[in-house]
C-alpha cells in the first residue's frame, strides 16, 4: 500500500506512507479522516485517486488474495507483541 500526497495542488506528489505486504478484501470502501491534536482545524479533501495495479501472480497468490476477508499486513510487528 503506497499513499502519495500533493499538499499544494501542484502535481508534486510526495510519499506519505509505503507499507509492503498489505492485502485488502474486495468490495470495501475507502474513507478519510484527520486529527490535528488539541486545536480544531478544517481539512478539505479535494479528490482521491485509487488504482489497482495489475501484476503477475502465481495460482497460489491468486487463491490467497481471493480468500482475504479482513485487511491483512504480512510481517507486521505490533508494539509489545514480542
């Protein structure tokens, strides 16, 4: 999963997050929100562009991705899980 942002609207995209191994279920929706801390502020989301990349997969990978019912991140280590 890779998220890029264009803060100034100048088509100058910068990395926001890049998390490898994210597998998302099919048929869900994306939403956005923001938190600014103690102070209140408004944020305008002008647009979202979502793309599904076409990549070559083995039959095993295809089967695994069809069976995803909850979002999964491969090799994710949560704090305190060691």
